[in-house]
C-alpha cells in the first residue's frame, strides 16, 4: 500500500510570541483520514487539541472542522478554531475576512485580523450556541479538585456553576489570589467528582478558576480527565465565563481580557466579549493572536 502523507502545521494560539499561548496542531487537508486515525494522531501529538480540516457539507461554508483532544472528539473548542482560522486565512480561504466552520455543536463564525501590511495576525470566533447555565456545585468539590482550602473559593457573587455555549460544560469558580496561585489539580478528586455527578458534569469535568484583577481576569483551567492537567489558554471556557459574567452584571454588553497560562510559563491573552440578544439569550466570542511554529508531514 502506498504511504499517505498529510501536511500539518503547529501554532501557538492566544499569544504574539513563540512558545507562549496554547499549542495546536492543524491538518489543513484531512481528506482520507479515518476517525481512528484522527484520534491516534491527536494522541500522538499529545497536545490539548488537534484540528482536522475537511470539505464543508454546505458549499456556502468554508470547511468542516473536527477537533480531537487526547481521548475523544470535541463538539467545539476555542483555541483550535482560532488557530485553524489563522491557518486557512493565511492560505487565502477567507471571504472578506470571514470563515465559517461546520462543527458538531453548530456553525462557528471566524473573523480575521490583519495588520496594515495585510498579514494575518489573529482571529476571533463566536461560540456556536447561546450561553447555557447548568447546576451549581459545592465549593468543597472545587477545593478538593484544585487542592486549595475551601475558604479560597469565593461564593459572594455565585456558587461554582457549570456553563457552556457549545463545548463541554466548564465548572466556573471564582477564587482568591492565593488560591489561584496555589491550585494543583488532584486527579483522584476529579475522578470522585465525576463519579458523583456524571449527569451534571458531562463526559469529563473541566474546572475553570478565575479571579477578577481590575479590568482583567486571571484564570487557570484544569482538565486532567482528558489528559490535560492544566491548559494554557481555553477559548471554550473563556466564552461561557464572559457570558456568565455578563449575566451576573445585568449589562447589555461586556468585554474582558483574560490572562491564562502564566503559572505554566506559557502566558496567554484571550480577548473575550459577550452580548445580550433580542431573544433574551447571551452570545459570546473570543479572539487573539497566533504564531506559526512548526510544519511537517505525517505518513500513514
């Protein structure tokens, strides 16, 4: 059998410099790859996610994008869409600065940012679904999973709350500065929580800790059950957080700069925003810069 070669590129997403932000691998033309091969490649790259680009089902859209973490396919994820949008825009695939990706969670619209010379510098995405707020969880669960005192979980504005807008539900928890700095994911505690609340938490518990820091938000995301003990930048947690913060504020619109990945040595900047819609829902988006890093071929 003739070997098959598939080109890939890697990027650092939500950063303007190499070796910051969140790493991503993109296969710009994944035609011919089976589901099992995509999953195996994602596990081989061992990144939080790997994206595979396929022809769209509707020719009005740009592409069908499939996103895999180390253990499963995802209905939607943030930094893979931002990075894939960057790769396809560099290849001239956008139409007037817009790309549209078909994904299991729905249509993801990507807007392209270019500098004065016309070079692609980043992209922004809109989450495919409106904010959906789920169950509240005990502060003790967050404390156990993050290895912090229960007093480090701030509940004055809200209890730890599950929220999503197309991706896996994220457990949003406000914490103190000391707790944010000290947090270390406890895999056994994550497993206990998942076993106790399987219906509420979805397939895999993801914990998003945040701290309001003036006009910015500091955040950390832990998802050890998917093989990501800590994530450097999580767009699909930033969007429900933005929507949730807008919901708490009662305002019509809002915007937040979210700094993540600092404790990992991969600082990231996610520019998140949210707005109320005419039907009473809340829609959110996130964007940032991208930097290409590697390019090569996988032979199967």
